C-alpha cells in the first residue's frame, strides 16, 4: 500500500514538473497567441495584406521588423527575434549576428562599437541582430542558432550571405572592423 502511494505521488509530481518545465521554453497559451497573431494579420508564407486589403509581396514588407531597434536607420541592428531573423533570411539581406551575454564585460565594451558602426553604415541590404548567448535572457531559438553556427563564446560575430555563413569571428572588433567586414560582404 505504501509503495502504491509513493508510486502515485512520483507520477503525479513528475507529470506536474514536466508540464511546468517544458524544454522548449514555451507554454501552450503563448503558442496559441502567436498562431492567432498570424491568422489575424491574414498572412501566409509569401504574401501580406496592406491597409487597403491588397496583397503585397513579402519583399516589400521586409523592413517591418518587430524587434527592438538598437542602432541604425538604413543599416539596422535589432534585438533578436526568431520572426525577424526568418524575415531577414527570406529577404536575402546580409545578416550580421552578434552573440551577446549581459554578464560579459567584453560584450559590454564591444557592443557600443557595433552600434556606432550600424549608425554609420548606409546599406538597407544589411541587417544585424544582437543574439543573447548563455545568459538569463537566452531563449531556445537563440540556443539553437548558436548551436547551428558552432558558437562557443559570447562576443562571437557571424555574417550570413544568402542564408550561408561566410564569416565567424570570436575576437573583439573595433568600429572600423565592423564597417569593413560588413561592407566586404554587402558589396559582393
């Protein structure tokens, strides 16, 4: 009888633990909310409606990123969101990823240089994202992205062109290096 009660307690508490600690970091309500947002906007993979109800190609909408803008007007740098990253890949933009940890002194010293470079750059075919890495703000999409590109250290930069990695650099950059590296891939 005691073993049966212990078994029931373990199953019950184990199930509750799994329910409240999903590995993907999402909850069912948030997933439903994201799905509702897509259906309310009436979008599919390649088309969206403008204010007049006319259909517009996604490439026209490519500038409508929803993440927090951190720098730049023509060449923009955003806080990473999965939806913005996916839009950038589809738009064929050169994508700059900066893997950032909020506890990292190197990141805190270097990131303003990246922001300054993005403020100076004038190429709308480039977009950057600050991707959280191994800190208390890192989500599962950011972990997956770091794993995809083999990022082992915060302050690593990854540049993508046509969705393919063309550069990965863990060393610290100055503003001038950001500008030269980004321009080198954006011009080709």
